[in-house]
C-alpha cells in the first residue's frame, strides 16, 4: 500500500464522524451553560470557557475530554479559587447527574462523567502572558493560538494523524511516566512543518538539537540554549518565550520517534497508527522466561498514594538508585523498567546473571605512589585477599573477594538498609520500609497472574522490541 | 636489626672466601693457559682472555662461571671464527677431562665443566667501539671499564650486594625470560650511585624515567630519547653510546625493584638477599586451588627446541595472544603466566570464572545513524537475539547471546584453529598443532606431581605475592 492509501485509512481511524461532532458540541454547550449559570447565580467574578482539543477541534475519534476552564481575575486568593472551583465543579455533576472525583495537578480540580464523556472542570486565572498565576493559565492562549494558526479542517486532520501516530508508537503523552509529546506540541509541529508527512520526514532525519521558534523570540538556537540549557529538543511556546513545550520529551522518546518515523517512511503500514493487540497468556510468559538465560529480579511494593506525575518522578529516580546498586557491585544490568497499577509498584531489573564470580582482579595504585603502602597493608592479609598483591607494569594488583556475588542477597541488604542514602525517593523508601517482595525469574508469574496489565507489560518487556518495530519491521507482518 | 648489621650479614653471604678466590684464580689460569697453548700450537691469529665477573672480581660466592674469550681480528670470516672456536673449545675440555656441550647465543659457543666449575669458551672480535662485529665484542671493553672505575674491594662488595639483592627479589637477569637487570648494569649502577644503599635509596623513589649517562654522551634525557625511544629506564653503555644497557629491563621488573627497595628501607631484613626456601607439597596446592573460587586453565605442550631467549620471546608473545582470546570474548582474566622446563611448556590463565553468562547487553548504533538499519536487520530475528532491539537515550540496544560462555570450549576451538592468525608464534603454534593438553583447576595437580620446579612455580603463582613481599612485609615474619 502507498503512503497516501495508508494515511487515508489512518484518517478514517482518527476523524470523528458527524454524530460524534454533534454530540461533543451539544454536551459541551450543556456543561458550559451549567457552569456559567452557577457562576452567575452565585455572583462569582469569573468566566467559563471550553478549551483544549475539543475547542481546537483536534481530538481523536472516540477519545475526548471536555475541558471547562473557570477563569478568575489574576488577583484572586488561591484558597478562594480552589474552594470555589471545587464547589462549582461538584455542583455541575450533581445537577447533571454524573459521577465525579477530585483530581490533583498543581491545583485540585474536579473530573466527572456526563453521558460517559469525561469532563474536567479546571480553575485558572485570566493572567497576562508572562505573569502566570497558575500553570494552566496559558491554556486559553494555547487554544486561541492553535485556532488562529490552524483554520482548515485539513490542518486539524494533520494534527490528528500525528497524535495517532505518536500514540501508536508509544511517544504520546507529556506526563512524567511517558516523557513524550503533548497534544499542544503536536499542534505546534504541524504548524511548523505544514503536514503530518513533512513532520515525519523531518523527524526521520533526526531531531536532536532541533530548534523551533514560531514567533521568532530568539536570535538562533545558541540564544535559546542560554535559557533552556542543553535539552534534546527545543520548541518555544508561542505564548511564553520562557517555556520549552518539548521539555518533557526525553531523549529516549525523541529517538523512538525518529526511529519509528524512518521505519514508517521505509515500510509504510497502518500498524504505526493502530498496533495490533497481543494475545498474552501466562504459559508464553513462562516459556519466555525459562529459555532466556538471564536473571530477572522484580521488587514489588505498595504504590505510594501521591499524584501520578509525582509518583512517576519518584519511580524513575528510585529505579535509577536501585540499578546503581547492582552496577556498583559489578552485576551487569541488561535492562531496567518499572510498572505501577492496582495499588502495586514493581521495579524490574534484568541481569546477565544473578550470580557473578566471587573473586575479582583489583587494580591498585602505582608502585611509586604514596598509596602503595596503604594498599599493601590492606591486602597482605585478611579474608578479602585471594592472591597477590603482585606487580604488573607500574602498578600493584590483587585478586580479592567480591562484596556480593549473589544479586538477590545484595538486593535484600539494600532494601533493608537506609534507602534514602542509596538515593531512593522519600515516598518510595517509606513504602518499601513498610514491606516489599522480591520475585526472581519464574517467580514473576505470581505477580502476572494477579493483574492483566502487568502481564502485558511483562510480555512487552521480555520481547524488548517496541510494538511498532515488532509489527512494522518485516514486510510480511505488516499487511 | 639495623641496616648496617643486615648488610654485614649479606656480605658474608656474597663475598668469596680466600679458598674460593684462590681456586677461581688457579682454574682461570689453567684454562686460559690451555686455550692460549692451543691457539699458539695451531697458529691461530687470535688472543685469549678471561673476561666477565671473574675478571672484574664481582662474582657472588659459590656462583661463578669462568668466561674465556677468544678474540679474533675483526676482518675474520664468520664461519671460520665459529668453526675454529668450537674446535678449540671442545679440545680444551677433552684435554682437561671435562664434560662439555654446545650452546647457542648469537654465535655457537662451548660450555664445559672443569672440576665442577662452569667454563664458557666464547668467540668474539677485537672490534673498535662502534664497529662491533658480534654482540659480545663489547665484553672486553665492559670488563676494562668496570676494572678501571671500581678499583677497591669495597666497590666490588657493593656490586655483590646489589646483585644478590636483585637475585633475592627476582629482578636479576637480562635474559628474555626474566627481563631484568644484568650484572654489568649492576656494576654501572654502583659506579653511578657509589654504594649499594645509595642505589637502593634512589630506586625507592622510583626509577621510571631515570637517565644515567656516565660518559656524558648525551645532552640530557630528551636527546637520549631520540635514540632509545620511550624506555622506562635508560643507562647509556659507557663503551657504546648507541646502546641502552637497561633495555632488557621490563616496566614490571623495574617496578618490582622499586617496591622491594622501599620495603627493604622500611623493614630491613636479610630475606631480601636470602629468601627462605618453601616447603611445597601437593596437598597444600590442592587446598589452595579448591578454596580459591576462581578458574585456572593450563595449556601444556611440548617445549619447542630453540635457544632460551628465542623460546621466551615466543612464550611471551603467544601467551599474550592466548590471553587476548579470552578478553575478546569477555572472560575476565585475573592473571596469566608461563612456565617451561623438562621438555614441557605450560601457559596458565586464571579467570574470574570459567563460565560467563550466555546473554549480554549489546550497545548498537545511534538511532539517527546510517548503521541503525543494518543493526535492526541483524538483530530483529535469528537465534542470536534474546530480547530487543530497544532504544535507550539516542541508541539502539539488544540483549544477545554470547559466542562463548565456557572458557574451556573457547580454548579448545582456538587451539584447534589457525594459531598464527590469533598471533601465536611460529614454533609454539607448530608445537601446539602436534598436540596439547588443557588442565582445569584441580587438574593442574597432574602436571605438578610430574615436576618439582613446576610445583614451586605453581605455589608462587597461587600465592601471587613476590617472595620478598611475602616474607619481607610483616615484622614478625622477617627475623
């Protein structure tokens, strides 16, 4: 199939039909009317607006939230703003007969469902650019900017293709867990490159060091680097020159997008937009672990009850600390990864081997250095010495026992020790201190049988290939 | 004990008594008279002289050869020189009733025994300095130089102490096997530093980069480096400015001498001159191997029948090639060493472990490089891939099977393959091709029971410490 045919297919996947368009419009105006009514009846000095992808017309078919913003004057007291908004939010859903829960981003807000459509009621301030009071104060300006720059339905379709492609290859989402591309960033990329395919062609050449500054705030990338530092991708926010819209994008996600773009151009396929779902069963996982030849160690503990972005920040940091321990003791780490869900957080570390030799060659100081004598005193006797010290070239060497030759025992000692000193985060250290489990190789199946989404995650981890690569690489697997 | 007391003790070990002095003189003049008589009776145009440590009076008690040089005019035909000298040498021993054998250095020469004293009859040319015909033409000049510069018995005693110390700490001997200090070099060091203790004090500060030029041929070390290159120690031969007397000294032996000198100054002891002999038995070796935790692999083959310096040159080179193979396949080598004797040559390689994990993390090319596609084609399928490829940062990674996870199987494949291509030397490759044995860990005992000197070598290798360190380090072990 040609790229054009595939894009036509993809567009059918992402473009809402008239019924959905009408439904979104109707629901939006009902909710907006409700909020405005409450604001008026209570005499609150604030306005309500629909913002986000619904307002911009760039949502993906069957995949939309209605974001209602309550916009207060910038001088409002923060406590008042929060209290008012929660009260209004709750009343909206009670009046419309929907479920709701409280969510926490920078501010608390109310998320609810009306006719099974998710509705967020978010407080913000009508700030002037550059004098932002809350993090979401930029949103009205973002919405306005995109509406002004992307006026045609064709333009909105290009955004939809890009979002869907990014979802398909797993790089969509600016939350800390994913570290990928936000919807707004997709829109700015389409504004910059003009179309989905030009965006992909550019990405395929490599975006590391790419600098996009639609409003020309900076006199070149060097000037921008002084503000943003050495980030892999810099896309200046048209509504805020001090913000890099691409700052959440990790180097890994940027590289994945490049690699997927190359592969898509080389072997175009709908699988990049719509990766096949996988039938995973416990037995195939068991076989994959058994014939692997590596050692997989999983650390499971109760998921700390903190907002997702905070949780994932702590997970990334603590997993890094956990991996550092193995590397410090010279266990060879093949890959590490974390999963969290259903109240459980799991760190997985795959090692070349659970056991490493009990003895190692240890290079000492130069023979004519001051340290030589201390080295000899340390290694001439005692249990740690196996043979030597001897001289090779201009240095002392000794064969000495390793501190740990079993990764499991190392992990146990660390996890029962002072986790903060190892660099684990506060909440995760506290959770592990309350209790943890270590699962080895086949033992991971115990966790997998408990939870379907962990099972799928484990399957992908064991395979190791991103799904777009697994299904997109060979001609025979992509239809 | 004070250093002075120890040096007095050491001097008693090294200084020949009057009886020995008289015997050496008598024997020397008997042999010299015999050689001169034969030269005269045959009308050979050559002179005979006693040279070397006997002529210089710097031999160690009970440890001397009588070196008789036959000095030909420089224009003599090489073949004639060799034939004549062998014929004369053989006749000397037949007339004096001694055993003899032929030896090969640069030229063949005759080594024999008269009254159990070793006598070498060596041909050389009466060359002018700088126009050397054979490598030993310098010897008359060396003997003359040392006699001129060291005129007192005290001076000769200082040479004896230094030689004995160097023997004791295992750095004496300029042959390729040892790669250490020659007797002539010891003499030059005493000439330079004035005494044994000043030589040791200087060495203790580190001799790397030391430059000794007694006759002032060079305008500083930089000028000398242009001739000698970046050798660790440069001692210009007073009789030949183009020769570095210290060129056989390896960095390791130089460092060992530095370390031993330091330790001697810090903890003076007679053990540096006279290391205790060790009682080695098979059982202690067995225990040492068993509780070690490493893997020792020995390769044994028939000793090639070539002159010792050539043999040890080939051994060093081939052992390095053998070790390279293990390191290339990521086995971790703790130490390697070679032994040769009684018709057998043995390479020993100690590994952290005979087995390494069957799977390894393999870092691939950057995602935006040209090589990325080839990497994916190679690792997307096939038996070598275990999981991945995946992206981390800006690179592809894959977990792949190792080529070898058993060092024994690796060694077998290499030894049955093209050894020259691996960098083994010609004679050793040929010997291995005729047959070899691989012995693992406890299996080494099989070799050790065959041969006492291999047993002692193995004991020292397992302990790892130079003997001077083992007995010289702690106050309680050195008397």
